[in-house]
C-alpha cells in the first residue's frame, strides 16, 4: 500500500474513531450543530473554529475547520494514490472527481448517523415536555424526541387531546428544539386532527419525527 493509501486509511480510521468516542451527539471530531437541541438554551456547545455549511431540513449544520482539511486529505489520497493504483488508465480529472465524490459519500454517511443521534439528544430538564391530564396532573415527561415519541404512542386519549388542542406539541418542538419546519408540520397536523381530518394523530407525529431525523425507533 502506497503512502497516499496509508494517509487515506489513517484519516478514515481517525474519523470513525472520533465519531464513536464519547457521548456527545457530534463526537470528539468536533462536528457541531449550529444550534444544538434547545437552541440558545443548550449552553456549553462549542462552536469555536466552526463554519456553517448549510441546513438540512431547516437544521443548521456546522463543520469544524479540521474536517475541511481531512476532506481534502482523503480526496487527495484517493485521487493521487488509491484509485490510480487500483484503476490505471483513467483520465487524471476522473481520479479527482471520483475521489471527491467518494469523500462526500463518506461524510454524508456520518451526517446521516448524527441526524439519527439528534433524536436522542436531550434538552435540559426544565425544558422537557410535561404531559398532563386535563385536570393538570403530571403523567409523564420527555426530554428528547425519541422519548417524546414513545410517550405520545402510549399516552391516554385525554392527555393527547388536551395538548393537541392547545398546540402544545408543535410549540415545544419550535421552542425547545429550534425546529420551525417540524413545528409547522406538527401544527398543521394538530389543526387537521382537531377538525377530524386525521384519525390517528399518534402515528402522524411519530412518522413526521422519524422521517425528519432518520430515526429507526418505533
């Protein structure tokens, strides 16, 4: 294996290791959301050295500058060493194009993985959703999207109706998770459910969150 291939392998191993180390949603490689769950309420999220590269369904995505370096290193290693050795005869530009696409696919798989982890990220206890019965009695709490989905799936009809009628679900998503797009979808679902257009609000809430965050939990 040539030096280029060793460099690419080392870079990829480093990324994989960094993304599986620790419990923080974005790992030790310092990929950061521009806004963590809870927006400004989630203090202590480092954005130092981060550049915002865009949004995914309204979720701002930040990338640490070191990842731009790694992306260039992986692309260069693949285009300058691995692909020429494995597939001789390609045009020089093809090696660079395939190397860049391969790097993008790899980084994209990491993004998908962390979007899934986002649904398990918890807001602070004071910003958790409080499920209450119509008489005000507290029956359950949820601090993450997946916990919220689980509780909605098993909540009593009276509890579900109490919150849906007041648009509490969509308001919590908007305020606690700074996700106006998902909040707007939930608000529409709450209104349609109130009019009787949606027979199963639980399923709609579950599917909206699952699709948005690639969450596999049921």
